C-alpha cells in the first residue's frame, strides 16, 4: 500500500544522489524512557548535550560515522550522521555538522557495503516498528 504523499512515484535507491537527500524522521521525540528503543548493534545512544544523542554507527581507522539524534528540522526528531575527530585511538574530540541520513549511508556504502546494508536493515526495523519514516528533503 502506498502512502499518500507526493513522493509515491519516486523510487529512491541507496547509493544514488537522490538517496543522499533522504532523512530519517522519528515519529516521537526522544527521551530517557524511549531512547533505548533506538540502540544499534549493542551500543546505546548517549545524551551528549541537552536534547542531542549520539552513538557510534561505524568506526574504522579510515572512516567513522556516528548517529546523531536531535531536533534538526523544526520540531521533527531526525536520525542523522556525523563524522568524528578521534584522537589517541578512542577519544572523540569533535563531531562534524549533521549529515543527512541518506548521504551518510551512501558514504558508508563506499567504505563498507556490508555495514551500510546492516544499517539500512536497522532503519527498516524502525519503520516496521512504526518508530520513524524516510523523508526527502529539498
């Protein structure tokens, strides 16, 4: 069954330029009671400042990507990504500006297709559990 919106007839494929414009919008605000429902791969989101949660999504010597969950578009809670500056092997000293969800997945796909597919499956489980949905940003 297709959702009723103007994006029905557009097929957006991971890895495409169009997919890079996709964000994952959560259906509910994140708080201490429900944050654990977003855990990925055994890691937990940590509140790094008021209303901003982060956790590693993929970390290697060459490339890293962290989940950033916060209100980014109006009142909408978005799962975006950020690249971290890691010093001394494990000290996170800085996070980049948020990267749209699709763009981050495309970047990860270039570094590790298997990990990108695992993350895509994670977002699929969030959709199935009615925790969020994909949106195209203009």
